[in-house]
């Protein structure tokens, strides 16, 4: 692992992802195609993820399906 240097005021983003098998099972249970493209907008300002993504990307990187 490469050495990482931090300075005062630096920030770190830890972005977890849902396990692909769990995403596949959820998509199957919901009868959704993972490659269906979505366009998402916010009613309250800027999104913290891309506004164009697939259903699979939404369930993998944006939503917490474990909780």
C-alpha cells in the first residue's frame, strides 16, 4: 500500500459498495434490469453522486441495501 500523507484540513472520503451478489439478488427480487439507465435530480441542491447512472450502480454505490 502506498504511503499517504495528510495535512491539516485534508479530508478523506470512504465510499463503501454493496456486494455484487446481494445487488443481483435484490434486482432479481424487484424484477429490475441492472443496466436500465436512470436520470436522477435533486429537489434540494447538488447530488453527491452522478445524475446519470444505471439501476445496478444505484444499488451498488448509492443506496445502503444491507441495513
